[in-house]
């Protein structure tokens, strides 16, 4: 992972909070930059 576990958990919490505020139950990420932000996965290859 490109960032620390604490950073990952912080990013995940922010996304979950935003989803909750918008009454969203599911989030589907298709853009590699969004996947990279949330998980650190580099899907550009």
C-alpha cells in the first residue's frame, strides 16, 4: 500500500460519512484515480 493503514482508514471513514449523508448504500468506483485514492491500488498498468 502506498500510504499508511491509518491514512487508509481515514480516507475510508470520510467516504463512508459522505455516503451516509447522501443516503448511499453502495459505491462503484470505475475511474483508476478514484480507486487509487481510496485503496492505493494502481490500475493504470
